[in-house]
């Protein structure tokens, strides 16, 4: 027998005592479903009630129906599964959103003709001469052909537009029209470190290669979307995330992200049109001046500033350029990092740090331990992002510091390469989420989209469960493969921890914000290889239907 929660009983008591039962009845009820609550015991319920943007009760359909009054909207789930709204704990959403209405997206394309077809389609709908940009989020292994597009293929798809296609942070193909528009006639015209790629016969391919800095600088030369485009892109991107059951993101700043780039998001927030809750942190953007920059930017921005839809959370994922992707920082590099981290701790800020290799994580952890001796960081919810090959020793040090770990599906795209470099044995334990869970390190899930990965949480959830790369190679062993319940927990309650939101969201429990998604298939029982194909049929944020598809399409609140 399913027991009613204490809150439910209190809610019923309030209704009974009120002379105005109508004012006290639920705003919405969802009945006849499979509610995966993600509460402590991972309870499954049939129905739930929503009042004033929060979950009022969960229970059986019969019990919840008693909370309906004349003005209550009843949503019959017809057996469908409901989960708490997903939260990506490491998604470069603010940057992705800016160009979402103007970029071409290759996420999910499984063949080159399909990807090129999206370029062709964009060329048809945009004026001749306008830029067609694929800014990342794809990988050669996702294509049946297992290769990059050639310049000739891009020209054939869009003969009248400059086309720019970036792969990760190391390669970008430009059509001749794009070279011309950027005034690139020789290697001397490229940003420092950039090279014109040549084929084995010595002919130019049309692509530019180089280090991350060169590719970032090249991308900076592209025309930026107008402010109106950015606002439109932000709303469309959030809706796209809602379509995939996401109701929250933790945005860790990133490359090419200046204060001006936050203004579209701020406008959407001011206009009360946010459909995804955004937690954000700031990165220094000028090498050498990061400390001054961060002090200036946060002088009037206390940690926690904002509201339930948009909130500032501290620093990261990059603190200084000198310590960014640098396995051999100097003593001076480390000291500056320490000064900034200590200052952030003194300000009560959270801090999330991008670090890739466990072999060198000692340098970072030593700094955090030094800070912690002066200002305890345990209460501040600091974290490391990535660190896919985290050793038990590093995880134990993180646990001792009270730190969390945000885990992304980097191995979905990069697994084969990791396996080649580190060997199949090392690849079996990447990332070691079961070890981290045993040690007690809080885990959040996410994607690191959109330059280097897809933002689709169901791709990431499937990858958590089968360890398979985009090319279909299973590299992870069962010893580090989480259960479906745990993978979902990482993506909900786990991610909520990093912004101290686990008491507010991440599960469907009375009193929590009514953020949830009705799924197209039952995540808990369908074959694992179908998980990546799940979509939301109805997504609620704050009890408001921000996205809906058939058979619920009529319920969408198109404010
Ligand atoms: Zn990162």
C-alpha cells in the first residue's frame, strides 16, 4: 500500500479547514502515471498535485484526485513515466544559446549527407551571403562514413554562402567564400598558431588547424549574431533543452564569453521568459589580469545573487589561463591560483574547476588543501569538472575537502582515442562513478556541450548505462557502470547539489519546485539502446507547461 506523505495530509487538512476550498485546491494534477520521484528510497508513485509552482503531494491517483477542484487542470498521463526535470551540471548554455538561432547544428546527424543536408537547408532559408556556421558538437565517429566533410562537399551544399565548420578546438573547415570574407589569403592571415591544412599531396584542403588558442581566435573573427538574434537564440535554445526534459543548467563560463555576452540572457530573465533555471559562474577572460577582472565583475555580485530562475554561484571553470589545461604550471602560476581561490573562499563563493588528467590533479588538490587550511571550503560546494580518469586517491582527497565532481559524457565522443592512448584496462574504469559513489563524493551529470559535445541528456544517460562511444564501441566495464536509478540521480539530485538546490529541486517531493518531464518512453524499463531516443512530451518549470508535444501539445503555455 502506498502511504501518503506528511505534507499531503497537511495539505488535505488545510483544504478541509478552509471555507474556500476552491482557492486551496491544486492548480494541476497529473494522474495515472509512473512518477519516478528520485526521493531517498527512489519511490515510484502514480500521481502528483501542484500548487503555486510547487509539488503539493504525491500518491495514488485516487488520493490525488481528491485535491482537484473546479479550477484544477487534470493531466491524464495514461501510464507514462514522469521524472524530475533534468539538470546538466556543466553545460555552456549561455554561449550556446547566443547563436542557436543563427548556427547550423550537426548534433545527432548519423551520416555526412544528413549533416550536409542541414547546411543545404540553412542555405535555402537564409539570404545569400549570410554565414552558415557549425560551431562544434559533432565528431567524425557519429557519421557512418567516419570522416570529416571536404571543402567541395560544403561548397556543393551551399554555393552562395560562406561556410565554417569547426571540429572540437583543433580544426575548422572554411569554404573559399569564407576564406574571402575573412581575408585569409595565406597562413600569415591566420591567428597565431593557426596553419592551413595540406593533404598528403601537399594541396590545401581549405581547413585551418592549430591549437585551441588559434581556433578560438579564428572563431572570434566570425560575425556575431545581432542582439535580437541572441535573445531569440536564447529562448529557442532553452525550449530545445525543455524538449529534452532539461529544466536546469549549471553554466561554467568558458572561452569567448565576455560580459556583453550575458546581456541576452539577462533580457530573457528580466522579461520573465526563462524556461530553464540557470546557475552561472564566471571565468577570467584576459590572460594575466584574471584576478582584477574577477574582483571587478563580482564587486557588486555577491554569491547567491539572483532568484530561482537565474543565480550567480561563484568562479569557474577556468580561474587563470596559466592553470588552464596546463599539466606543468610554474610555482608563480600556482601561487596566483591560490591567491584567487583563497579570495573566492573568503567571499563565500563556490568554485568549479576544469581539470583533465588525474596524473597531474595533485597540483590542483594541493592548492585546494592549502586554501582549506585557512578558509574551510567544505560548506562552499567546490567541484572539479571532467577528471575522467580520477583515481581513488584523488577522489578521497576531494571527499576530505567536501568537494563534488561533475561528470560529463566526454568518452561518448572521445572514448576510442582515450582507449588508444591509455589502454583498454584504463578505459574500463572511465569515469569511475561507482568508486566515487562508494567514497561518498557528490556526483553531478552533464555534457559539456555544445562546442565539444551534444547537450542531449538522454545520449549521456544511455552512455552512463552502456559505456558505448558514438561509434558503438563499449569501453567501460560493469564495475564502474551505474544503475539506471543512480544515473538519473546524478542528473537530478546530484546536479542540484552544486548550487545548494537539493532541498528545492532534483526530486518530485512535496514542497519542492514543480520541475518535471513526462517522457516519451519509460527510462526505467526500455532497452538501454533506446534511452538516447527519449524525449519529453511535456515539461514543466515551476508548474508551468513550458514545452509540450502530442498528445499534450494543447497544454503548452506559450507566454
Ligand atoms: Zn571544461
